C-alpha cells in the first residue's frame, strides 16, 4: 500500500519542534569556550565580519560554523521577505474583488457590518478576559524588587526608543489619526506599506467599481482576479518551503535568546499565555460552534487542522501581515469559506482585528501597575481595557508592534513608561503567541460571517 505523504501542518509542526530543540542546544552548548577552541576569542566581531586580532586563529571550522548560522538566518528571512512581497498585493486585489464582487453598496454594508460586529465582539470578550485575569492572578506580585530593577537597567535603552515612537504616534491626536487612514495618494500608501491606507484605497476603488455598469467594471475586476489568483498560486509554492523556513526561524531565535529570560517574569508570561489560550481554545471555538449552521458546524478539530499552517507561521514570524497570504489560503481551501468572504474579511482583519494584541496589552499594563505598587481603581481597569482595545485596532501586524503602542496605554493610567523595559525582555516569545490569536481571530470572523450568510462550505464555481 502506498504511504500517504505527511500533511503540511504536521511537517510544519515537526519543524517547529526540531527548531526549538536545535536552537536550545546551540544556546546551551555553543559557548564562548567552544569559539575559543576554534580560534575565535571575540565571537561578536567574528560573526559581524569585523577584523579583529583576537580572531586571527580562526580556521575553517569556525568559518563553517559562521556560514551555517548565516545560511540558517538567510533561509528564514528569505521566506518572510517572499511572503511580505505578497502581503500588499493580496490586500489590494483581494479587497477590490471582494468589495466589487459583492455587487451593491447595501450588501457591502451588510457583510462589512457583520465583519466589524464580529471583530468588535471578540475584541471585547478578549479584553474582559484580560482584565479578569490581571485583576485576579496579580502577576506583578510575583516579581521581586531586585529582579525588577535588574531588568529595567538591562533594557533601558531599547525601551526609551519605543516610548519615544509611541509619543510621536500619540501626539497626533484622534482626528489626525483618523485623517491619516484616508490616503491622499494610494500609490504612496502602497509604496510605504501603510496597511490601513492600503485597505481604505482598495475599499474605495471597490465601491467605485460597484457603481459602474458591469461591462465597464468587468475587465478591471477580471484583471484584479487574475493577479489575486497569481499571488495565491505563489503562496502555494512558497508554502512547500514552510517547514524548512519555520525550522530556521525558530532555531535562530531560540539559539540567540534561549528560554532563560522567562524565569523572573514567569507568572506574567503564564498569565498572558493562559489568557491567549482561553481566547483561542474556548472563546473562538464556542463562538463558531454557536454561530455556524447545524449542517455545517465548524468543530474544534476542523478549525485547528485547517488553520495549523497559518498558526505555525504566525508563531515563527510574529507577523500577521506576513502570514496574511497563508491565512487566506487556509480559510479558503481548508475551512471552505467562500473567496468573496475570505477576500473581504482577512485583509481587513490583519489591520483591524487584534484580539491577542489587546489581551496582551491589558495584562502587561496591569502587571506593570502591580509591579510599581500602583493601586488601580475599577474605573482605571476599565480605562486600560478601552485604551488597549483602541490601541490594538491601530497596531500594525508586525513583530513587536505592541510594545511600541503599549506606552500609550501605560500613560493613560499613570504607570511609568520605563516599565516597557520589563515586558521587552520577554516580548518576542509572547509576540509569537499573540500573533497566533490575531491570525486565528481573522479566520473565526470569516467562518462566522460565512455561516451567517449561509455560504460556509458551499462549493465555489470553478
Ligand atoms: N506581532 C503582532 C502581529 O503581527 C502585533 C503585536 O505586536 O501585537 O499580529
């Protein structure tokens, strides 16, 4: 009997586990003394190709080790660049054909309304879970003053930079922020990957197309459809390399950072991961179970099997924007959500729907308040929730984006922004986890909207 090839999501998960093991081994055992035995006394300079007398004895084995590390990083970054190359065209063409394909402005309003309702409802639940966890677990009470001061000193420089970026963002004010979403030049938005502006541009062009007679809009829509199909075909090809890329990305990350950074803030990390787990494993499945028709229930297993490639990629890239093409592919091909819904919901979701980010920000701000001994009132807890929800909507789907935005929430309740240094120490790991939730949330919205439209699982016309 011929053996079935292993499904992609299994390959990616196995690669993820192997990457974790390989990275941990390198982090533990590839110490400066190993470099020294290879003739390298200043590894930092050697790895950065800086000439140094200390490394004059470096021979072929040392060069080979450096080459291997660089090649590993190259493969992971190449994969991410290819996906990023696709992210902007996917948003534009998918959204134009989705909006134009819906046909009339009333239907766009209906589907758009349901989508925003779903984004809003899941966001509110995520924030409530976060406030409840932060309030009851009190992760800040588990850190000693000594550990707090040590981490702040270590990450002070980096955190100051992020806080400054947040100030620049905040100083704009609400109306300037809203105006900033409206593109004055769509090509500028595309060139600078300003995702909110790109979404707005595609939306406007799509609406314009619905107002034209079909014989005028038809060729433009067909052109966009052709390009959207072409980029999605590229995603299918790129995904064949996903197991290798995921291995490289994880191995590189763990080999540099290790898992030791987690120790002193373990309770906080567990609180965030626990909250994300509740959203992912309880809130989302329950919502889909309740809101999909009986004939086509989206079960727990079906959803997670379908979304596994996107989830593992979200975990290893920490970027919902880079994962977008794969999210679309999984929702469409594996969860059987019709293209017109996927193309509409996912591109908007990557920019607007950030449940994991909101949850993370709430728990982090409450954690820091507790750490600094600041007693927040109930009203201040609510302020944190509301601010985090608003800030999450404006957070781009990029690695570490939350930490920049968090300073705004911290300041809303008077928690010292230097605390950003503490969460920065463990941010990357938590970023990997919250990005899974951000990506899964988009797929949940696809399923719920398609379920309510009665189109979930319907075969698409060829
Ligand atoms: N990395 C997250 C994402 O891409 C954003 C964040 O930092 O929360 O979805």
